[in-house]
C-alpha cells in the first residue's frame, strides 16, 4: 500500500453556517423541533434569516468542521464539498483553505446558491439547525477524484450526504476507491432524523463492509436500532461494525469493538455555551488519534478534549490550537 498523502479526507455538505443566540419562543414561533436538523427550501431560509438577530457567520458543514479540527491537531487533510461560484461560495473556499485544508472541488457555475445552515442556540447551549442545502446537494460522482481518495489513510463521510441521489452515488464511489487502495472508511450518522429516514440503508452500509467505522451519539444509536435501551443497542452495534464510537454528552463516550467496550469520560468545562460542532470535533480528535496510532482510549480522550473546547464558545471551529491543547493535557500528538 502506497504511503498516504493525507491523514483524512472528508466528504460532506459544504454549508455556510449562520449562528444566532435566541430563545425557545423563537423556535416555537417558527415551528422548529428543538435540538434537531430540518432541511428547508430557499423561501423558508429567507424567512428565518429575516427574523434572526445579529449572527456569527462562518464556513461549516459537519464533515468540514471535523476536517478543520483535524488540521488544528496537525493532521494533513483534504475536503470534498460543493459550493456555487457566488460570494458566499468564495468566502467558503477561502476560509477552509486558510485552515490548511486542501479543497479543490470545482464550484458550480449555475444552479442553486451556496448552502447555508441557520443555527439557533438557546440559553441552555442546545442548537437547532435549519439547513438549505443549495449547491451542496449537487455534489456528484464526477467531483470525486480517485487519486485524492486513494491518497488518504481514512475517508470520512457525512451521513447528511445520503439525502441527494447524486451525492449518495459520490459517497459510494469514494468508498469503493478507498477500499481498493487499502484505506479505511468512516461514517458519521449525523442526526437522529437522518437515521430515521435511512435506517435500513445505513445498516446495510455497515453490514456489507461499505464502512468500517461508525460515529453516533446516543439518540442516533437508539434510532438506528429502534430501542430505548442503550446496552441492547450497543450490543447490536458491536455485531454490525468493526469499530463503533458513541458519544454520550456529559457521560463521555464508549468505543465498541467485537472484543469489548472502552468507556472514556468527558472533559470538564467551565460553561456550556453552544453544542454546535461537539460531535464534529469529537470525531476530529478520535480520527487524529487513530491516524497517529493511539489506542482507542487515548483517541477517545482526544475527541473529548476537542469537543469540550468547542462547546464553550459560539461556533463549531476551535478558538485555540488543538495540538497545543492536547500537548498541555499530556495526550499524544
């Protein structure tokens, strides 16, 4: 197997994040389900944006947040996602490249605008997302460069990408290329509502070996196996995938393999501000641990550290060097 040029290549929905602090009354007035992610059309996006207060805006998308986090640890990274050649799309490209992530997906010259996610953060730190996919949903197999995929030790795929048909085909193409090159493929389940829509397909991806590693939170795991009992769901996960990682908020995480389960505690924080990106940054730390040859426990600790950093401020991008933070906490980098 050839040496890898990239530690991790992520493929996901390239979404420009618009974050705003609000209250539960705003959610109720707009018919939003607190803590969830709803796909919206351009008209609803405009309506929500018009009613929002002052916002923090940055490039995002779940897999993009993860890959920027990995770069912050010092990993060599690349990203595939679709934007339009418009003002927001150009901002997106500049921002992710500035984070030292290789990003060469050609922008669309026509069609829908660059995707945006309107993220409402309530006083308890919970985030509710309303996402207009826009150009992101036009990612297609032609955007997948075989040489780039084959050059990455781990291919990381975003569950949200399973919605559009062409993006789904791109997802499967990339997985085949990665496995043919002897690489690993990881999938984040993204959202419980996403799992509700595609439960059987996600299980098939796990059971037929299309993916080797699953990231899920508790609600996604319960949705996947349609049980409220955590231990029952975890036992099934261990049968279905070589490596499964389940985040449990303040309870930390569990790393599940056929051989057993390793529990890793959460890191303490001073104040919960915004849970946006917690799972994304946990995945960044865990994947970094894997590519650096750390054991599952240390990988989990790296994930917990990154998640703890990002939930103590607005936005899904770290505000300190994750590499230096890991070193200060005695973790391998």
